[in-house]
C-alpha cells in the first residue's frame, strides 16, 4: 500500500532496505493488487523494469506529519507473536526544489514491529491519492496469479469500479488497522453494499436504455415529420420569393399571434411580391384572421361549434363517396398516391369531419381537392379550420349545395364577362355550342386544383384568402384571354374541349406569373354583382311568364310589369353600388381614424409623462431657490403674463 503510517519504534529503519534485494526505491506496485493481509502468506511484488512501457512511477503520497496518538494493533489470525509476517514495505524518492536529489527515509512495516509490546502504531488519515489507489487495488482473498487469470483479464486491466467512493469506515485498510474482530461480518457488510451498488447501477442502466429508446422515437418522429413536410411541399413554386419578402412576412406573422389589424394595402403589396412555400400555411391562417377581424359572420350563418376531435368520433353517411374519391384526389402527388397512406387517411378524416359539420352540404366532389391543398401546407386541425373559413366566411359552400344554384349563377357571370370583354371568343364558343359548364365547372368546384399545377394553385389560394370568391372569375377570365388566339384556331367542338382541358393547364412558369399579375390588377366586383342581380331578374321574368301563361293574363300587362320591374331593379342596383362604395369609404375612414386615435393616445401619454417630469423639476427648483428669489421670480412671471409687450422688448434688448 502507498499509505504512510506514523513512525513506530518497532518499524525497520533504512538499513533493512539494503538487506532486502527484492525491492528497490524506484519500484511501484504492480497492476494486480496484493492478497488480503489476513491471509497466511504474503505475496511480494515482482521486480519491475523502470523502462517498461506498461508501468510508470507513481507520485509521492507521504503528505502528513506523524501523529502523537498511538494505538495498539492485534492480529486475530492465530499466529505466534514471534513469527514474522512479510508486510509490504514502501519507499519513495523525492527531488528537492533546489535541484539536489535526496532520499527520504523509507518507512517499512513488519509484522514483528506490530506484534511487539512496544508503542503501537496508529493509522493516519488517508490522503486522496491513497484513497484513489485503494479503490483501484483493494486487498482481496485471492492471489495475484488467480486474479490475473480470472475472466481472461490483462494484468494491466483494472476491475470495474463502483460509481461511489468508499467511505473511511468501509476502507479495507482502515478495517484491517482498526482491529475488527470478525472478518466475516466485514465481508457480509461489504457484499451487501456491493449488492446495493449493483442494484443502483442496474436501475440506472435500465433508465438510460429507456431514455435512449425515447430519444430514438423522438428522432424518428422528427425525421418522419421533416420527410412528410418535404413530400408535401414537393411542387414547383410560381415566382421566386426574395429574402426581404421573407423578413416582411415574419414580421406580419408576429401580428397574427397578437391578433392585431394590419394595413390591407400593405398585405396586398406583400402578397403580390410572393409567399414562401414553407410559411404558406401560416400566412393563410394570418389572412383568415385579418378577414375575421374586419368582417363578422352573422350568428345564423356561423358553423356549429363542434371540435374536430369530437367529429372524428362520429360516423358519416358519406363514407363510401369519400373513400371512392380518395384515389382520385391528386393521384400523382407522392403524399396522396399511396393507397390508404398517411395522406389519404388525413384527407378522409378531414372530409368526414366536414361532412358531419355541414349537414346541408355533406360531401360533394371537388371539396376533396380543396381539402388536399390545405393538408399539403398545414396539419389536419388547422386545415379543418381553414376549410370552415373558406366555406362559411368566404361563402364557397353555396356552390356545393345540392341545388347547385350558386354554380349556375357563376356560370352565367362568366358568360357575361366573356360577352362584355371578349366578344369574339364568346361568339366562337357559342357557335360551337360550348357552354361554360363544360370546362369551367371543375375550375370553380376544385378551385383549379384538379387540372392545374400545384404551384399555380397555391398562388390562386393566396389571393382567394385575401379577396374571396371573385378571384376564381379573375383567374378564369385571364386564362381564357391569354389563350384566345389559340382557342380561335380550334374549329371543332372536340378540339376546343380538348384544348381547354389539356393544353390550357400545361403552362410554363412565365405564363403563370403573368396571369397572377393580371389577377392582382383586375377589379370586377361591381360587374359580378350586377350580373348576379341580372340573373335573378331574368329568373323572376321566366317564372312570371310561366304564371301568366297559366292564368291567361294579357301580354301587354306582363310587358309593362316587366319593364317596371327592370327599371326598379336597375335603380336598386345603382343605389346598391353607391351604398357599397360609401361603405368602403366609411370603412377606410374608420381605419384612418382609429390609427389617428392610437397615435393621439400615445402622444397624450408622452406629454403627460413630460408634464410629470417638469413638475418634479419645478418642485426641486423650489426647494433649492431661496424664498425671496422665488417670490421675485413669480412676480416677474406675472408681469410677463400680464404685459406681453414686455416680452418683445426684453427680446429686442437681448
């Protein structure tokens, strides 16, 4: 052992070092610890070569002076007191700081000195180096040769250590020197402690394994989420989004979390610059929030307040129709192409939930494409909320009703737009008996998602979330006008229909960007409203004419009534348009007033703070200025306030 004990009269001096040839002052203990001191024979350490790379000299550990307290030690192994036991001796060499090498006295302990009747040796407090050594090479009841052969360990390899350092009472050297009478109790105590340590180590290992498994699950989930997001956004974007636009949208999305109104012109300009594909879902939710902050849906038109999770627990009668359309929705997109994969299951859940929410509409072909576009950019619950926004707040659910009345009105409006703005194209389509319902009905029901590239559809959705249903008319009119010459070249019914269904959607990126730019610059809201009123008037005329024929009323009365109704309708339409313009002007004025009010409130708060600061300064000045000077200053201020002409004189003098 490397521990140093106090000087004892019976200890052998340095002359015994010369007589013992088995050890040298430079020797260090071997890699295998010695046998227990209670064994019948001691095994001395073999001589080591100082040049051998397997061993290195250990640091000197004699760091404490001898103690005056002494204690007698007795051995319980039954040997005669005169028999010498070959106790291990220690020697060390220390170099002095002045460069002169001097040998320290080598302290050696022998069994003879311990068994003599002289002054007994007292154990010293063990240093931290000794404690480290004892943890590594504690005495055991096995010979070094047996320990080297156990488990095929190398003689330089150490045994596994406990994670806890042994206390002073558990140290084998202290137990040996303290004169414990029963080594079996010591061994039993030691075995119990080792068992408890092993239990702790096994428990910690189990916890570590569980943590590793959980971490692996989290990593796999994050990888799956990233891979799923990458697969979802696997489409070519229309229009490159600059870095400045990304920064602008990040600032606006902060307002979305705070539910603050933003300037619509600013949003329009930012949307025109582009939308980052990775943030598109968040931007749609931001645009929906801005719309709801400005337009409150009447209570009668609001959807039922049922959560998405509650709806998923219910059963729907539209299940078969939904399952049939799952494979038809984006069949070439990797997210939806796998049969009953993650994409199709999410789409089924979303369509099922909406069919249960909206009992009147239920499920209609075309909604699956709208829901699919939403799922590509956000989670299921977020897509469900945005689908409710499109259907209820923006009014798209009208075109999916069983009577399809709203879709008929939209087809009439599109025909009237072509008639008023592209007369040649309208006449060409009428000559070949091609009505808008043949080519435009899928555009309106799927919001262009069934036939056009996803990048173009995503840009159309961007504008829909900002402007509403009229965007579909703008896009349809821009598409037809951009390809007017090619459509005019088609001379037969089949060629025109094939061109509109196959060739027209196959556009390049520059053509798509041009159409999106035209949509942003177009304004047809007044025309659409006029065409809707006109449709209802014509519908009423047809109904009245049918009633007139049945009742055999005179034709002249019906004509006069119709003309009067037309004039009234036109007057009402003009008044309605004027009222709409006034409402828009009032809304803009209201927004300006609100912004001015917030500015004035902030200005008032700043002025009040300045006033408080000035009052504090005046109070401090009053405390510092003498009473006479203060009275003269106040009288001077009163004179100046009473005679403003004095101020000008004093200014001229200065």
